[in-house]
C-alpha cells in the first residue's frame, strides 16, 4: 500500500475475473457498517455496476438477488445487514442526475441516514458525499477483457479503516485464511475486536484486531493511567506471553499469522467450551486451573520474552504505583455511582495511605508472572487434551511481574460467576497443596495473608472499573456483577491483614464491610 499526496492510503486490487470481483465485494461487505458510503467511479464498462451488484448481494446475504442498475430510477433501496445487524442499503447512480437539487426532491438525506450507501458516478454530485468515505475507481485492463483493477482510497475517518482492511487481507492471505468467512464475535471489556474465521470446510481460527493504543492524558507526574497501571500498549505483549506460555507446555493459542505494526493476529480457535455451567464453576475444571497456576508459580520465569527478531518484551513490575492507581478507581467511579458524591480529600488521603501500608509486603515479595485476567471468561475447556493442557488460556497481554496470589484470587473470586465460600476454600487448599508438593519451602500462612490482600485490591479495582464501564463506556450490563464483587470484598476485609482498611470502609462505605449475615438480613 502507498499513499496519495493528501496522505490517503491507496490499495490496488487486481481482479482477474468476475469470481474475484465477487470475493472482493465480500471482503468489503465484511468491513462496512451502518452509515458508511462507497463512491464507485470509472469509465463505462469498467465494472462499477458488477461490483455494486456483488456488494449488495453480500450485504443482503442473497447471492441470487436481482440487482438492477438504478440508472433511470437514480436510487434503489434494499434491506440488508452490516456487521450482522439489520441495515438499509442504498444503491444510487448519478449518471443521469440533472443537478444536485434533484437529490433534495428525492429525499436523499432521509434515505441515506443510517444506511450503507453505494454511489456510482458520485463525482456528479459531490455534495452527496460525507466527509469520510471509501472511493473505488475501477479500471479496465486492455490486455485482458475479463480483468479489472480496483483502486481504493479513503477520506477522513475511513483512512485508518482502509489501512486496517488492507493489512487484514494481507495477513489472511499470508496465513492461508483468505478464503474464510469473517464472523464478528462478542467483544470483551477492552477495545480489542475478535472475528471467527470460518473456512468452507468448517475449519476455524480467530482474527484478533488490537491496534496500538494511543496514550491517554497525563494524570500523575506526567504519566497516563495505562502507563502507570502497566497496561499493554500494543500487540507485542500478547505475542510474547503467548509464546512464553506455550513454551512451558500450557494451552495458549497457536499464532498462524501476525502483523505487529497493524496489531493483527490470526490465532488458533480454542473453541468455546467454558469452565462454568448454569450452576456456576465446574469444580473439576477450576481445580485444573488452580493446578496450572501452582505449576506456573513454582517455575523460575524470565522477565524478558522474545516477540520477533530483534524485538523483546519486558514484563513490567506490578509495583506500588500500579496497585494504588487501580484501587483509586473505587473513589473515582464507584463512589459517585452508589452515593452520587465524592469523598473528602482527607478521606481519600487516608485511603491511599492505608492501602500503601497494606500492599508493602506484596511489593516486597518475590514476583512471578501475573496474567492479570485469569478468570472464567478467559479459560476454555479442551477435553481432548490431557492434564493442564485441557485448560485453554487467552487474554494475557496485560501480564506483569507480581505476587502469585493475584491470579489465584482472580480465579477463585471470579467477577462474573459466584464462587461459593466453601468451594473457594477447597480450591485454595488445592493450590496450596500443589505448591507445597513442588516447593517444600512454600509459606502457606504468608500466601493466605497475601491472598486476602490481593483479593481485596482486585475487588476494589473492579468495582471502579465496572462502574466506569457503565458511566463512561455505556455498558450497563457490568453493573449486574457489582453485588458479587461487593460480597468478595467483604470476605477479604474480614481477614486480620486488612483490619485497618476495614475500619476505613466501616467509616466511609459501611455497606462494603458488613458481615455476610448482616447483608443477607438486609436483602431479606
């Protein structure tokens, strides 16, 4: 891909025959969303109408649909889909348009609102084009009457999407998945996107779309939240951790293709069999997950992992600064959510000091790989494999060097599914026995204390994150999990290691420090 004088990328696609034109239309249709516009230009017979027909058939999901040219009617409407959601399709041909005023008479603005719009001869009515659109110029190949050249450019917000589209097609082609159908998968709480790639023979893989994340505004000492919290800024961290985990014999997904600069990976599809069912955690599967953690934490692990030739990833420390900025999310987002107010500066100052004192022993302990999101949504059961290989692991790009208790708490105090206290205790005992079997010097009492501290830190952080997902990101579904996380926090605050912090919660947020019996009575 190269760029024009106005920095718009240019993607040149050779279409040897109608079948390749149809495939190109399918590729474009998978990228389009409601509100997008494509301008089709080129001379008579260059292939504009054929491409438009294939595009509409792909969007309507009917390969046999009759798509007449709107040369005389000017506009033809269809009901189709964009990103698998119902969406109107507008096909326009401005070749016989007398002047742009005719568009007003046709109710152009009303018709195209929320639609995918395809315009042939768009140059005859430039006012009909939005600020951001794709332009596809079709050219004849005079050496072969069947061959066409599609030259794709973009304006405005479509420019980065075109760059990603070209990069995606390149990685799919290089990895051998360019014949696959792309199916959007339900996303997580992050900005990453995932698509399942389905070959004609039914084989599947996953396209992971994770472009480099721009640094946010500075909030402390000139550093952004993501920098302080040690969040991965690009896809390199995932690649490094993936290969590191696989080298240790764990079931992280194989990487079939990668474009580190574009933030694209084609990875193994580990399936979707969960470690939970309608009743909650499946004990056997959670036990295997605790076994995996015990083996990981008993291994001497490197801090630097290779990504590509000459590129390494250094696991950052889960230090005091990161731990404290995470618990601050409770004050910034959760407290306003439940109390419609902010706490006083003295209360915030005391909160920070108490957490710093409590976390001191955590930051001084010998660290290990902390995967950070080791919980049910990111664990996949693989019954055809053996031992800990039966547990597929994903979503570990934010891994840090931290205390081993964090991931154990992440699993056994699962934010999205209730883990009963007796099962939590049983699995915690299983983890401890496994660690002792691998390392007779393992300090059980010290770990149990750290487990309560890190469980409380994680619950405090997640209460803030889920309130933020509702308020800032308009994802209210995460509020459904707040009662569960509040209950985990109560369990942890009951540990003597958190006595002083419990006094703070008693004073300022007493509903988070009540005993379980009191909470049950209130709910009754």
